[in-house]
């Protein structure tokens, strides 16, 4: 992996960064190439982002790689993405493991081919003990699915007599959500110019700072990420308190 390039402006790096990697298709179409070419190029930006997070000491990175709605895309594009995921798992896992990256897949994995599921589980098992960076890859993921899934798991725990229905509150329900036990997402970035969350981490983004940029995903590099982190540094995070309270130093995060 490449060497560091520090920016003096970033005084407060986020602990947990979540990214909607949008714009691969447009990037390719502008070059009169098939959309799958854009997804392949997108992998380079993904690698650069992982390197960047390792360098900056960011503890967790959550990437939206394939939404539960992406199955609606043309069969050819879905097929190309599945091939890309398979190849990436073959090619990248060992190197990421060597850099201490823990890989987690979040989402309903049961919809993928047995081969892909097996490789995803293998990657998770292999990297489970790593601590340099937690890379969550959201596949067949939707924020509504995540919340409904947590509610179902809570209902099952009630049915087994393990918890009382009356004890279900935000903290308890969060145990069954994806990213449970991880640092809260504090910076969300969406590339590609759309101003939407698109059913990504609906619950987990409650207190995240949202940054939307026009850059298409394959064009993302360390300089673009530095700009986003600088923007994060400039934001005042109040977590429901007043600005005066935050300035006085009593502003403790609730997220
Ligand atoms: C959104 O761009 C991107 C995706 C649906 C796929 C993201 C996949 C990658 C970055 C490839 C590498 C990923 C892994 C985990 C190996 P879009 O197709 O919606 O672009 P558009 O908005 O320009 O059409």
C-alpha cells in the first residue's frame, strides 16, 4: 500500500466513516464504456479509500456495495457485479488481512450464490481478529431491512423468554442491528452528486455528519477524502445541545 500524504487541516478524524460509492455507471458512460467498466474502476477508488483509512487511523469504514434494490438493475450488470465481488474476494482478502483489516459483510447474505456466501464467510472468519481497520461491506443491504430484522430478532428473543417485550428500548434493539458494538458512524459521504441516503444506514446515521460531493466514485482519491474530512472538522456536532454548551465543553455525544 502507498505512503502517507498528511493534510495539516484535519484536526479531528472521524472514527467511523460510511460511504455511498455512487457514480460508477456515469463515469463509464461518459467514456462510452459499459457500466461494468465503471464498477471495475471503482475498485481502485475503494483500495485508495482503505489505504487512506489505515493511514488516518480511522477505526471503521462502512461501504454500500450493493443495495437490496440493486437487484432491479439489468441482469448483465448484476452478473458483472457478482463476478467483480467474487474476484475481489479472491484477490484482495489476503492483502487486507496482511494490513490488519477486519472484513465484515452486512445485509441479507442468503440471496447470494452459495459460492459467494462461502467466500464472504471465509473472509470474515479469516480476518475476525484484526484490529487496524474494520471494513464493513453492505451487500443486499437496506436500512429498513436492518431495522425490521432487528425487530424480528427481538420478537424471537421475547418468544424464547430471554427478554421482556416491555424492556425493548433503543439501546436494546440496537444490539440486533448491523454495526452493533461498533463506534457510531460520525461521517457519511455520498459521491456522485445525488442528495439522498437511499435506504443506507437509516438508524446508524442518526447523528452522522452528512457530506455530499459531485465527484464520481472512480475519481475519489486521498485529496477528495481530505476535503471531506476537512469539512467534517469544520462542523459543530451538538448532539441536541446548544452551541454554547458545546463550546463550554459539556457537549457529550449521545450517538
Ligand atoms: C453505484 O454506482 C455503485 C454500485 C452499485 C456498486 C459499487 C461497487 C463498487 C465500487 C465495486 C467494488 C466493490 C467491491 C466491494 C469489490 P452506480 O452504478 O449507481 O453509478 P451511477 O449513479 O452513475 O449509475
